[in-house]
C-alpha cells in the first residue's frame, strides 16, 4: 500500500476510535474529534461538527475544548460570531490554567473585545500565561512593561520578558530585544530567565499611573513603534487559530 494511502488509513482508524470513545462520553475523545473536524486532519473539515464536539467536551469541563469554543465564537467559525460568548469560554478555560486561553483573555481585555476594556486585567492574564512559559504572552507582557500599559513602566522587567520569549524562538521578541534592550545588563550566561508565578520581576503587579510625557524625540519614536506593535499584535491574535494546537 502506498505511504499516502497508509497514512490516510491510519487517520481514518484514529477517527473511528475517537468517535467510539466520544459517543461513550469521553471528553478527551470529544475534544479530539472537534480538533479533527476543525482542522480537516483525520476527518472532513466541518466547523459546525467541530463546534458540536467541542461543546460536548466543554460541558464536561475540558479546558482545551472551552478555549477552542472561545476561538470559534470570536471568529464565527461553526457558531455565530460573538465576542462576549468568546470571552466567557476563554474565562472558563483560563480559570482552569489553560495558558492559551489566559493569553487570549488578556487580549480581549486589552482591546475591549466582549468585555470592558481593562489593561490592568489584560496584564494580569498575560502574566498568568507568561508564568507558565507561554512565549507569546511573555512577549505581549514585555511590551506592556516597556510602555507602562496596565502596569507600572519597568524597562528591566520588560526586557527580561522579551528575552524569555526570544529564547523560545519568538521572532518579534528577538528583534525588539536586540533593538531596545541591548544596553540592559545581560543575565548570567546559560541561566534561564524564569517568570515568577507572582510577577515576572518578582514584584506584585500594580496598576499603572497616568502616563508621563517623554522628553526625548527618540523615546517618543520608540514608544510609538512599540505601541503600534502591541496593538497590531492584539488585533491579529483575536482571530488567530493558534489555540487549536493545544486543544487535545
């Protein structure tokens, strides 16, 4: 049998096994079927069926399925587009410690999608995901610290977060750390930058004071670039399908 045919046969068998388990009420299998239908891997691509399986798993408390439903609600895939519904699903998954949902909920609060805009809450959710080593949350929280958005402005903590994200291969973090943090004192060679579960800088997260005017033109230009990067990144994140990779 050709390799392609063997692979297809294997996927079909995976689907059949998952379907049997899902029909018996196994939440993990239900989430797996949702993923297969959403991505078209191992089953015909069908958003409506994906949503149905995710809903069955989510009703049993499966965090990955709850996060996936948040994404489907945010994008209108398989269900009506509804930011408020998306935020509720992300909240359920985030409360269980799902880093991807915490990261996405941070974006919802930052942009005011489906929830009242609240940058302090956005930073808090990014912080929870960053503490689990979620590279993209480390990047976004790093920008917030560099800008003083939702937190007290702290260049060293911002650079530490960008460095932690960059070490996981986040290209945007690599670029911005090199551009804005080169003058920061390097950490011990070979020492992994850790993000504490209480706060990246091991200090309590505090609400940001009103922004102060920056005196130098160079700093104004730097802030303008970082502000644009952060806002554009948040907008892209809202419709990104990256959460599907962590469903199963």
